[in-house]
């Protein structure tokens, strides 16, 4: 039964990710730009004069990941507590 719950949770997370991707990011280049800023140390962005852009794009990526992961986790937890 756990495999079924995980499958449903992953499916829900996938569809939430597809829905939110179009809302949070303008296109895939914007997404990759956010990933690049998230992986760049903040001190480098500060010296380049892009600190606030880095913070904004890192926040958008983090919010996206939390929403997708949270939807999957909540779906799994909900199914586990309802059906057992």
C-alpha cells in the first residue's frame, strides 16, 4: 500500500510542479537563471552588484521547491492517515 501512496504523492507533486512552473517562472531560461543564482555564493553576487536579484531569484526557486515537495508530502501523509 505504501508504494501506491508514494506513486500518488509523486503524481500530485508532478502536476503541482507543472502548474506552478508557469506561474512562478516565465520560461525555462528564467528557471535556469534562478538555479544559477541559487548555486552562486551570495558574496560573489554582492561583489557583482546583483545581491538583491540573487535574493529574489533564490527565493522564487526555494518557494517552488517547497510547494512541490510539500504537496507531495502532504498528499502522502493525508493518504497514510486516511487509509492507513
